């Protein structure tokens, strides 16, 4: 089935959504708030509409004789009893980093992932302000604007680069960073959205610890990119152990995780 999907079609979908987002970004727009107090804008809704419509029109649906299911942050709340039996599904965040979008600092992305059971096997992350696109497909490698990842390995020799959230830094993450044992100088890079994970995937940063809440659609696309760039994306457990980070769980809140660059 994977052979029936051209990754460049998914890249185009993300860029089309990005174009619509930028039209709204460059004007005045209103901000609503969801029940969990997270922001929502017209851009979130418009991007979701573009992505869902395009995914439902992909040739792979004709091959399968049915549409691949879609789970989106801005879509309907699909009950676990329905989605637990999905073999493949699209997992999307039409605008990852809405807080950064509202602040107009440019640090937001469009995330589109294809999940096989509990594992991301396709991922596209597009930053419309930077006009930078990362993509990956299982067994075909990961790329940044066509250049194979990782572009760098372990960054600068005497600097250990740690990526942290621009808007969400937990005390547990701070403690994790302080406990990192390295002879190198620690440099913290703060940035929004799934760009954090992508910086690790390309080798621009060494590690991204996230010991705080995120949702599955926040990470799935970039997780696929890390997998294909020879990095590691693992669930973190408080005793310091690591396990596989899974998707399509009963509760869509991510476990704590740590992303590390090319081995």
C-alpha cells in the first residue's frame, strides 16, 4: 500500500495549506479558545479543510477502494472503539504552534503523518514562514527540501545543543537538561512547534527532551522524519529507561519523550 503513495503529493498538500495559512497570517485575524484554553483561528480551520479534502482525493484511496481514515486536531473526536481497529490512518495537525502563529513569530508548521497501526511511516512537516519542508517515507530516507538527512552529525564539536519549547518548558524538562552529563558547553535552542524535532533530525541539535504534555498529532510527522534520519524518538520513563513511543492509544496525550540525533 505504501508504494501507492507519492510523498511529493503529501508535500504539495502541506504547502497548499501553508499558502492559505499565510494569507490569514498576513492580515488581522480573530482568536477563539477551545475548552482546554488552547487558541483556535480561522487558519487552523482553513488548513484542516484543505488537507482533509486533498487526502480524500489521493489515488491510493481508489487502490484501496476506500478512503484512509483521518484523525485531525481540528476534526471530529473519533471514539477509540472506532479507531482502535484502523490499520492505516492519517494523523494531522493543520497548524502546529497556534500560539506562535498568534504571536506572529513564524514558528509554526503543518504536520501530516501516515500511521501504520502504532507507528508513523510517512511524515511531512512544512514551515510556511521559513518556506522549509521536511519529509520522510519508510525505507526511503528523510529530507529537508530535497537534501538527505542528517545534514550534520552532532553539531559543533565543543557544543551540546539542546532544543526546548518556546512556550512550554516544564520543571521536569529543566531538571533533565541540568542532569545531562557532558563535557561540552550546553546551548539551549528555544523554538516552537515540531521544528524542534526536525532540528534534531537534521543534526542541527543533539537532543530534545519533552517531559511535559503534547498530543499525538504534535509529534507524529516529525517522528517519521527522525526515524528515517537515523535518530531516536523514545518514550521516557522517570527511572531513566526508554521504550517505544506509540500512537493511536486510547488517550491521545503523548507520553513524555526524548529525541536524539543520528547515532
